[in-house]
C-alpha cells in the first residue's frame, strides 16, 4: 500500500485549519467576551486577557499541532502505514472541544 505525499499535505492543511477554528469561534463572539477571561487551567482560576485566550493560545497550539503532524506523517511514511494518520485530527478536536466551555463560561 503506497501513500501519496499530496494526500499528506492536504491532511496537514485541513487539520491545521481545524486547529485554528477556536480563533474563528472567539472572533464571532468577540463583542460578547469580557476584557479579562477566566481560565480554569490551574488549581486556582486565572484571569487572562481575551486577546491571549482568543489568539495567542490557539495559535501556539496550532504551531504545536503542525510540528506533531509532521512527525506523524514522517512515521506513517517510514512504516508505510496510513492508518495512523487519524492522529493528525486528535489535537484540533481536543482544542475545539476544550475551547467551547471556556467560551460559554465567559460570555
């Protein structure tokens, strides 16, 4: 079973765009968001600026996703095993699911 590099690139582009979807979610709700947003990522809630929560954190996660997706693609090519490519969807889905409660909590 051979794998085409073009298919890998399409998957990487698609999953990277999906990992940026939280930014779109925040942009849609921007006027409803408070200037300081509560994030329960530590034992005590943190108040972070909405710019940090809406843009910086999702962008950083998208960069990490892109790095990880290159590693996944490299491994899939070396092992000639396209079945592990579903892992490219893991981080974007977790990012979207994790941002929905944060967004709803701060509206």
